[in-house]
C-alpha cells in the first residue's frame, strides 16, 4: 500500500475513535438531560394538580353561598305558606319549597364529590412531591457521576487528540485538507477500504480497471461514486 495512504488510514482510525468518544459524551449528556426532563415534568404536574384544587375550591365556595341562599329562600317560602289561603297558591309555594330542597340536595352532593376529588388530588400532590424530592436527590448524584464520567472520557479524548495531531503531521497538507473535507461531508469517513471491488464507504462497485490500479497500490485513487480516498487491505479472514 502507498505509504501516504497507510498514514491516512491510521489517521482515520484515530478519528474514528475520537468520534466514538464524542458519541459517548453525548450519550452520557443525553441520559442526564432525559432525567432532568422527567423531573421538570413531575414539577409541572404538581403545579397542574394544585391549580385544579384551586378551581375546585372556588367551585365549592360558590356552591356554599348558593346553598345558603337556597335555604333562606326555602325558609321564606315555608313562612309564606302559613299566610296563603287558596289551594292554588299553596300548590305553587309547595313546588317552590320542593324545588329549593332538591336544589340544596344536589349542591350538597356536588360539594361532597368536590371534597372527595380534592382529597384525592391532595394525596396525588403529596405523592408527587415525595417522588420529586427523591428524584431531585438522585439527579444531583447522577449529575455528579456524569460530570466525572465525562471528565474521564475527555481525558481519553485528549490522548487521542494528541495522537491525531502527531499523525496528521505525517500527511501532506493538501491530502489532509481533502480528507478533512471528505470526513465533514461523508459521515466522518474520508478514506475507505475496498473489498472485492466494492467501496466500503458507499458500497458501490468500482470499475475493474480502477480496482486493478488500486491493487497495485502505488497511487491514491478516489472512489468514483463517493469520492472518498480508497485503499486496499485484505479482510482479516483472507489474510
Ligand atoms: Zn465509495
């Protein structure tokens, strides 16, 4: 294999490792972000439950006032009952009293239902608050762990980056630029092996004539499909 391509392939290996390290850091960060997201959701649900209780309490107070008014009205009608003479008037007042009592009963039932719901919501809030407390503590521990993990990963990255700087110096600037550009536009892969006439970057076959040139190994060639710099190295199973 062409000496320059050998160095370039080595650089690609180092870059691949650095990409992997970046992926590890991202994964750690994503996991942590996911957990803080869950915690924020928990906090938001506590707010929602609290708001629901406020609405219900307002409703309950309105009902209370309405029940008082209704009872006053019923008492008033009962007093009026004593004074009326005709059966028709009595029937009308009796109906009013009955409707009033019915209204009171319905509103009292509604009040009971509200109180039951408030009780349930209060318990839910309590549970969520306890969970929130525990989860906050866990997240703090987790954040510390991730911070340390990322620091350790970054140490490894630094080593690889130093290695990369040294390796890059072995490559002609022009080729290095081409390789870096290819990496940017070709999913991190700038130099590729060709196995059985197939580019391992884009998995397209390369013309036999070019493949033969490549097998001779004295000149760098670009893949006609993905433009990556090609080399040939027999697969381990073949070697
Ligand atoms: Zn290709």
